[in-house]
C-alpha cells in the first residue's frame, strides 16, 4: 500500500435496448438496493465511518515511517498528515532543484488533464481499492502540496472523495479508442448496428423505472454507450446509493445473465470494443456516479 500511495506523487436501474415490459424485474432489484439504504442502521453507518478513518490513519502512520523519501525529478516527500474537520490526507513535497519553474509547474498543475492523469495513475495500482473506499466513506480529500525551496513558494492540488472514486470506477474505460482515429463518417458506419439499437431505445425516453428513478436518455460517444437516470433523493442521497453500487451491479449482472435480448446487444458491444455505462444523477444534490462494464465484463455474458 505504501508503494501505491507514493506512485501518485511521482508524476441501467438496468435498462438496455429492450422492450419496456422487461423493466419490471430490474426496477424491483434496483428498489431493493434503495430499500437497504432506507433501513440502514445509523450505528452501523457510524461504525463504518469510524473504521474508514481508522484505516486511513493507519496507512498514513505507515507511510510516515518511511519518510523522508526521494521521488523522481529530484522531489523529496517529507511528511503525510491526516487532519479532521474537514477530513483530509495531505502530502508535503519539496521540489528542490526542479528543472521546471514554479510558474510553469503551477500553471500545469491547474489543468484538468494533469489532475486526471494523477488520479488515473493512482487508481490503476494494485491494492488501492480499500484506500479509495475508505477515503470515500470518511468523506476525506487528498491534497498534495509542492514547495519550491529557492522561491519559498508552494502550490497544491486537491482531489475530492467523489473524484477519487469516479477515477476508480472508470479505471478500465478506454477514453481514446483507436477506432476514434477514423473519420466521423466511418465511425458512424462502424457503430451502425449499435446506433440502431440506441435509436430504438431512445424513443422510450423518458421512462419511469420506479417511483424515484427515471430513465432519461441513452447515448453513444465513441466506444462508450451510456444510459442516464435521474433519481429523486427522497429518504436517501445519491452518495448513499453510490455506497451500495456493488449491490446494484450484482442485480444488473443477474438481469444480464437471464435475458437473451441483452446478450445479443452485448455481442455488438463486444465486437466493437464498447463499454456500457449506467449514469445515476441525484435531482437534489446534483451528485452522480457511474457503474461501468468494460468489453471484457460484457463478454462474460455473451454465449
């Protein structure tokens, strides 16, 4: 785990293109997940948060035992601190004789693509899942502060719990598939079979999945097919729903394995190296999360 933490610093409810009548079973399974949130015992929830904070504290203590540590590009990590109210894990790094000026470094650090590359590198390391889940459960941010000793200046970058978790959930998604290098007209032809199914499904939107969930849209962007859902946060928040997304995922998988029509659609997705994404957005908090099935995931349901 210590190696993993150092590495970042060195650098549908289940609706697919199916007839509307197939949504009832999925709605029930999805509702079961919501029900589990609503009857959740508050003491259990508190214990979960306490356990997460304890886990984070233990990891931070373990990392500090190996500090200071030299990192690439002449950087020196001197300390890691875990603070409360608000929860935050902070890393402190001295840049030393950096070949990059403070001005250039600060400018680059503020770019979204640089921030995203940090997270992508972090979540792809083996064994990081427990730490990611602990940060999210505790509502804990990660902050990295770089000190330029000659200039006596510093700059920081912060990652929210949701950003970290979303990076983890999206870790296997190919955001730049090679097929995207083809001209757009060829892309449309390449995905024509999938686009026809999507067009058919889109005509059903918006559709109530249950009392609190509405399927609003389905889109293909490159090799990503995404189903969009609006959720009325009545008695729970989208954050709480995210915490039990593994239950929703298992229910989706159960639906996949029992429906031949879904499996036929998956054959098209696998053939074109597409991933399937279920995007849930809370109407009150505007918070959201994704459940992602990679082509390799979908292949397991293709007979």
